[in-house]
C-alpha cells in the first residue's frame, strides 16, 4: 500500500528551530509553565499579528474560555455562536453556565451570516458576547459582524483557531474583535503539539487572563486565592516549539495556498465538484482545502474511495444545532450549514504533500465521480 496521506499533520521546520528552543529550556532547567520561551512566544506572536498583547495557554478552547471570562460572561448570560464549527467553540460558553444561541452561515463566506445575527439580536437584545469563527481559514465578513455587534453592545470574540495567516482587507484574522484566539493543536497550520493563545489590544485584560490561567494566585507571600482560577498556562517546552514554528508560518501558509490551487487545477473541470468561496477582501490560509459535491456523487463516496487508497479525508463540520448535545438551544438558520455538512468534504491538505500527492488524490476523486455517473446512466 502506498504511503499514508494525512489531512493535516504536524510539520516541524527543516532547520530544527524548535529543537533549538527546547534545548535552551533544558539547558536553563525551565521545565515548567514559565520561562523565556513562554514570554518570548507571546511577544513574537503578538508582533506577528500586530496586536499589543497575548497570553499563551494549554489549548484554543482554554483561550476561548478566558475570552468569555474577560468579556464578563457569566451564569444566565446569552452568547451568540456560529453553528458551523467544532464543539470547542461552543463548550466554553457552558463552562460559564451561559446559554449559547447558534447562528447559521452565509454561502458567500461559509461563516456567520450578519443578517441572521441582527435577526437574533432583535429577539435577544442583551447579549454579552458573539463568537464568530473563521472556518478552515476563510474569513467571516468581520466588518459587518462587528458593526452589528457594536450596535447592540456585544463583545466580538474571533475564533481564529484555523486561520492564523489569513487576512481580511489586509488585517490579520483574529485581530478585528475585542479578543481573538488561535489554536496550536497538532493539526493546525503551526503547532506546539497542543496549545492556544488569547490575543487583544487590551493589555490589562490579557494580564488578567494570565492571572486566571495560573490558578488566580494573588500577589502574596503565601498561597492566596481571591478568585476562581484555572490551570491553563502553556509550558516553556511547548512554547519553544511554537517559537520555532512561528519562523516558518509564512512558508506553511504559502504551501497551503498552493495545495488549494493545485486541487482547483486538477478538479476544476468536474461539474459535480464545487470549491470554497472566493472574496476579494479575503486572503485565506486555506488550512484545509474543502470541496462540495453536487449531483449523485456524495461525500461518503469520495471519503471511502480515498480511504481505500490510504488517504485521509473528512466531512465538513457537523453544525452545532444538529449535535445531540446542543440541539436543545435556540438557532437562527437559513439552511447553509446543513447543506455544507451534507455536501462538503475536507481534502488532505498536509504541508508535507507534494504536487504528485495532490494529483494522486485528485485522480481518485475524478475516477469516483466519473464511475458514479456512468453507473447511474446505465441504471437509468
């Protein structure tokens, strides 16, 4: 069997930048949730996206939780949340005993629909925060979403877990709202093996988030805690990996974009295959290259055909309003995310892929589409 092609796996730098910073931590015996790598990774990350401050933490989920805390979300509050996303976007709302209300996407961005968002505010005018996602590296229409949220006094939290390296009108994804988060999970565009970061231009709130993330230890000579705290800080070792990975971020973004263009070239002639939306104001990182299936070819046909050849692919995220755990919460919909879930496939987008690997994937998809259509013609 040919080599496994993954959806998106960790990719360390050829120059071993990561090992340099890890070794430095070992040499200095900073094997803890503090140290030079933690401090410098925060500074370097903030500088790379042009914000004033950052707090690196144990996961993107933890960063969303801290963003909600910083926004003042608590028990009984309502938080609007994009429905087409991974559960990690919505779970922290419940950590705060708040109530999620889910908002559908629009077809033009695959992300939160501003019209439905405004409709939701008419029913729920006193909303503390809105979590918008930049799905698969595609930017939401963040200016319009921010305009609506400002009108109703809600804090904008950008779940940019998948979109580090994306820009909207030239400005980095995750920096348009009050708070932004990135994920450094093993499958993300850069990784620390696990981890995340909360960013903001509000330096005071980021310092408060760091306080919460280290068990809310008061500045006393003894252990004293006046607030609830969390064990969320990133370790100095994983921060070292992040510092090394940040050096190759531009290379990783360029490769992800090249992979997407290769797929478009190889599959563009197939009438049954559609591609991610293209907007002039958006420069996506294309963390995952995704397609949609129309006609008789279904996502499961492609996924099973690829897996038979040792190639990983997946369905588009199942929306939150369709999830057994979240379906009891209110939802403002137009059917877009349901359709994307029904029709969408995430193709392998690993930055270690070669052009030949993409051609191999595309050949299987072409063969599957043609075979399916020919069988249907014979039946009819």
